[in-house]
């Protein structure tokens, strides 16, 4: 199945069901954003002490948010996998990775994967990226077989992704233009007005306030556009990637027969 076929099948699968997939994405995004704002507010108000203590505290907050983001991402992709299997899904299923029975195994998987990718990245960046792609399907294997250990899930993903990494990368890149367009507009604005912005900053006062105000307004509108695009792109990308997973898993099973 080509990438074009995968994306066409994703559109067919989503027809008439796009709303629940969008809501699933939104609720996980809002949840992560809310937790982030709460933790950062607590950090700003209550962290006292030396500079080292503040850096350590901020690092702990950042690691927690990274783990939470990975949990929510896996949870949303599991949500999509259930959808493709024809199961009746509810919004609460977008948080299934946070269920008590899933937390320990997924935490173990995320931690082990991060350590392995980090160690490979020490060799140079590219080996780490390569391993990231090889292990990309491990959460799906854990979802489908809760008895798997973290290492077994990683090995299954590695076996499945061999020979498919390039296509998987291309699939991801096909969604990039949606975000590149508004990002390109912002870059063009900054480049086209770099002299005026520089002068405004040097002059200061009202000129600087106007320049910064316009720039912040542009940033705001670009952010809104990216958010609106994501409501269409992210569910579409998720379903496409899960169809990709099902296809290469099917191919791997055929090779093993």
C-alpha cells in the first residue's frame, strides 16, 4: 500500500467520524496545556532558594511534562487504533493510557526507549533519530499485548519497522506543509521588516511598543491558524500512521508464515 493509498483510506475511515477524533485530540491537548500552566504557575510562585535548586526543580517539571505528553500521545493513538478496529469509542478512551493498569507498563516503555535513544544519540544525532523511528510502534504493540515487557515491545517494533522507516518519514512529511505555510509567513514578516524592527528597538519608547505590539499580534494570529490547522491535520495524521502500522504489521506476519 502506497502512502497515497494510506491517506485515502484514512479519509474513508474518518468519514462521518471526524468530530469524535477531533474532540479526542482537543481534550488531550487541553489537559496537557492545563497541567503545564498549573505547574509553571506553581514553579514561579513557590520556588525559592539558590539558582541550582531552581534549575533542578525546572528540570523535574520539564521531565514530568515530557512523560505526560508521551502518555497522552500514546493514549490518543490507542484511541485511534480502537477506532480502526471498529470498537465503539468514547471521549474517555482518549485517556486510556492513564488507567491504573496501563501506567506502569507504558512508563517503563517510555523510560527505556528514552534511555536507549539517548545513548544512541551520543554516537551522533542520526543514530538516535534512527532508533526513534525503529521504536515508534512499540506503544501499539504494548496496547495489543499487555503481557509484553518493554524490551519485547521495542524489539517487535524494531523488527516491524526495518525496511519501512523511509516510507514512515515520508508519510509524516506529507503533513508538514500545513504547518510550514503559516510558519513561512511569520518568517517572511520578520525578514521583510527586520530593518524597521531593529530601528524601533533602538529608538525605544512608543515606536518600540508599536513594533512589538504588531509582532505579537502576528504571532497570535499565526498561533490561531496553526491551532485550527491542527484540528484537521492531527486526527488525519494519527489515523494515517495507525493504518501504516496495521499494514506493516500484516506484512511482517506474512513474512513469518
